[in-house]
C-alpha cells in the first residue's frame, strides 16, 4: 500500500467490515449452565460457587489461599491492609497504571510514592525503585500491565534488602509468567480483577491471593466487616477490626468459574493473534511494537502500540495526534476495544495533586508523613508513554481469529501510509 487512499474517517471505504470484531467474552453453554445453577441455589451471597471459585483459582494460579472479592480494587486494598501499611507509611507504585493501583494505599491511609516506568516493558522500572525507598516505605506494588510481568526477581531482591512487603497487581495479567512462574505467586499479597475487559471476566469481581496464612487471615477481616468468621462459617457478628464489605457474590463466581475453564485457551488465542498482528506491523515506520522480554510470557491482555511521535514529526502535539490516529483507526472499522488506555500519569491526577484524600490534607498532613513530590516532570517515560500509546483488547481476544488481527494491522498501515491525512482528522467532529 503506497499512500493516497481516502481514509474512512474522511468518507473513504472502511477497511474492516462492520461486525468483524466480535465482543468479549464469548458466552457458551457452560456459562449459562453455571449461572443458572447459582440462581437455582439458595445462597446468593457467599455461596458454594464462591467457595469453589476460590479453590479453583488458587489451584490454577498456584496459591495456597484465595479470597473472592467484588473487585480487583477491593483485593488490592485488602493486600495493602494485610501487609500492615498504615498512616504515614509509604507504598511504592508505578507512575503509569490504573488509579486504584495507588489509591488502594490511600484507602488505608498510606501514601503512594511514584516511580517512573521502563520504556521497553511499560511497567515499573525495578532499577529506579531503590531511590524511592525511605524510612517510611512499607511495600512495593508491582503492577503487571497489559499482560506482561514485571521482572519479579529484581523487585523481590530490592524488597528483601529493605525488609519490604511486595504486592502484585495482576489485574491485567492473569497467566503471565516471569521465568516460568505465574504473576501473583511472587509477592506477599496479590490481586486480580475479573471486570468486563479482563482475560478472566465475570462482569465484575476480583481475587486476593497469598501463600501466607497470617496475611490471608488479616485480609479476610478487611473483606467482611472486620469479622474473624466468614459468612460461610459460624459467625459471631463481631467487628474485631475495621473492615469493609468486599465479598463477591455467587452468581458472578459461577460465571467466573465457567470462564476459568477456558482461560488457558483464551491466552493461547491472544498470543496467536498477537503474533499475526506483529508480523503485519513489523518494520512499519513510526510504529513501536510491544516487546516480550526473554524471561516473560506475555498474554497480550492489551496489545499496546506506541506511535513514534519524533519520527512522525508530532513530538509537540503527541497526545492530540494520537487521538486523531485512533479516531481514524476506529473509523476504518477497528471500532471495538481499540483506543488509548490511561491518558494520565497517576501523579498528575487531581486526587494526588490536591493531596487531600480524607479531608484536612489527610494522609499527607499526618505528622508521620514525609513530604512527597508529585511533579509530573519526574516521570518523563510514563508521560511520553501516556501521550504516544494506544492499545487493543477485543481484536486479539477469542473468538476473533488471526485474520481479524491482520485486518487491524492493515488498517494501521493504511493510516501510516496516509499520515498527512491523519493530521487533518477533526477529533471533535
Ligand atoms: C492494573 C489494574 N489495577 C487495578 C484494577 C482495578 O480492578 P477493578 O476494576 O476490578 O477494581 C484494574 C482494572 O480496572 C487494573 O487494570
């Protein structure tokens, strides 16, 4: 393809026919059967499907303990609490991730301290963690973004040197491995999400996992009203500590169990589709493809591309140009699960800039708190990534085939071949 094809966004023919990209997740007989089984049961809160889901997920991931939650965020907060993070303690978090990878620390009165990302992996740069550690640091939250594991050997080594706890945020990376070992089995207390977009989707929901019995028991208290006996046991209805209501429910657990039976297959589909997309896009000027470091098994939860804004002549209006590119790509028919993900680095978000989570400047105003610097300039790679990147989920997911991934790749190439026309896209129109 050598330029001067009219873009669909400007009225030209769209490259990908309507309805090509199928929605996520595939719903099969087993999903319907399991959800109906839950409905036909008597307990709709923490019922038998919740118990089984915990057991089956723990077995699948290789953990001793699992607690089914109503979100990944709940599981993260439980991990922060279980690890003993409290008022004025600092928790290290990547500057580029989902907001609740960091606000989970605030929920327990701890203070996030941000670290820039590694440009290649898009994850926290393990080399930069040590410089962010202070006498108040209690934990490191290692977020495995987009289906790629952080270098967990380095993170665990830094944590061991400083006596810190490690929390893995595996919400985007079920099944990803580092040196053959799954995410969620390295850290002390770890979290997964099962929301709509996740590779294991139950609509909403999450899982806290750990191998440490003490952490498990502490997390369980936070999970259910500060009680020590769960609703599955003989409750005494006594709040022994501050707790929330983070329990999952039986119907969603049934859905999650059904999806779990196909999770390994889904991940293989994603890798196969990602391989085709990479083959189509390799060598395309101005396009930086995601990498899979030799020690990692990438699940391509989100196949994240960076447009090389310097090569494309848009270093000064990178985010605006990326938005034009994405609008043009969606108009070509890549209209499901394609777009920029997180456009803000976390330290630039108002919740951190305002330093006022609980009123009166809390927790930053607490006498134990050290001053922390949230100026965005300290995180140049995270900022560049936020402005240059967009990603895709559905086109690479089951039931979509490599041919669908190829069509999206060809649409990207069409835009690159007609890059001056992309610049004329009116994002507001
Ligand atoms: C990296 C990351 N952490 C945490 C979460 C929070 O998960 P949930 O939406 O289930 O609370 C998400 C997903 O939204 C995420 O992508």
